[in-house]
């Protein structure tokens, strides 16, 4: 294979990875706020990976903040309040 074909294959795999993390991050961020707060840890992970494999830094920050805040709220209300 040529270098161009290898590079195209890498770009496609990075695009697929970023779409996977975007979809999983969006779903788990919403679920963490309304159903199971601990799933917010998956949203944090997806946001972190989305930041590293694409240029969607605002979206990744939203996923990290939504997931982390759901987990923090859960622990606050369970253990402190």
C-alpha cells in the first residue's frame, strides 16, 4: 500500500472513533442526569477521548462537565445531604 492509502485509512479510523465517542458520550451524559448518575463516568471518558482524537474540544468539555457534575451531585446527595 502507498503512504496515501495508509493515511486515508488512518483518517477514516480516527473519524469512526470520534463518531463512536461522540454518540456514546451524548447518550451517557443524558442518561447520567436522568437515570443512572454513575454512568457519567463513561461520559467523562468519552469526552476525554473525543478531545484527543478530534478537534471537538467544546463538545468534549460539555460531555466531561455533564458526566462529572452528575456523579458529583449523586455523591453529594447520597453521602452528605
